[in-house]
C-alpha cells in the first residue's frame, strides 16, 4: 500500500478495474508479492541477492507488529486470496474542507470474464451511471443517463490520478497489511464474534481498519491521517458469485462516443 494522492473515488474505480484486469501490473511492481519456490534444488554457486529483495527485507526488519496484530493481518490476507469474482456495496465519504462528498455504488467483478462493473446509486447527480471495464477489449465503457450516451475509452487512457493508484488497487495487495506497522487499537466481542479495529501506518497515511472475525474481510476503512480524510464502508459482500459476461457488460441502448 504505497502512499497515494488520488481521492477515495479514484481508488474505488481502480480496485474494480485491477480486480478484473490483474495483468495490467506485473508482480515485480508490487511490494510484498515476492514468491519463493522452496522445492528448487540448491544452486551450485551462491546466488546473488536481488537488490530489490534486499531493500524489502531491510524495510520489513524495521516493522514492529504484535503477535495478535500479525494474526489478524494474516487472516485478512487469507480471506481475499484466490477470490475469482465478487459483488459488494461500497459507500465512500470524503471530507473536503467544510463539505462531505459521498458516493454509493454497487460493484461486480469477475477474473474469469475479465470484466468489472460499477453501478452508481448516489449522489442523485450520478445515479444510473454505469462503468464497465473490459480487459479483453482493453476499454472502459461509461453509460451516462443525463445525456443517454455511452463514453468509450481505452484502459491505457485512464487519468493520471487513476494510474497513480494502480500499485495498491487489487484486493490481494490493497488488503495486505503485512508490510506495514499495524497495531490493534480495540477488540469488541459479541456473540462469539470479535470486531478488531486496527491502526495501519504506511508512509504519511494512517488508516483505521475494522474487521470481524467471522469473515476477516474489512467492512470499514477510515483515513485518519492523509491528504483526504474519509471513510470507505463495505457491505453485502459476496465472493465467487456466479456472474456471466453478459450480466457484467450489459448497458442500456444508447449512442456511443469514443473519447
């Protein structure tokens, strides 16, 4: 989770685009995604250490995390590994000066079909807008009910703000807090389910992450220190939902305009 200057709304777009388009960024560009094959035979000569791996190990050695926090972090990581599709509702609120900007959307994505879909429910000015990201066609289609048009643009033409968040956008990296300073702020137990509040510190940002022990998928992320304070609330999560390509890509009949 590198520091990013993009707003929560931009990050929301990217989470779904990258979930459906996992090949946009290489594994080598993501910290904390280094894979070691322990089944390989020993080399005849000592292998030189990768400078990137060396730097990663140096950073990791400086991170202090309690056994309790480490266990929660590992459970969260395990909850999203291998997810092939999902649907969820996401409520994003940003504090900008004296204003609170809110966006509420329904999200659907499938790795198999390489398609992601965002349906905007609020605010009223955006209600009915639908965004579909398609990796096969390498394009984004946005239905705009206000003018009954479908704007089409290439994935490679995404805004700089969106591109700046690509390294933290997919579920596996966005919810992997193992390389950051994490502490358990509070634990509340009810009906044998524990709700953990974590403080995650990464560079100049501090998040408060809330997660229940029955799902291990964070249901609230609050930016308490950063460029744009705000809250992302996640609900009605369904992993590995049966989603067809037609269902994900369908848009109302309207004039298409390529940007």
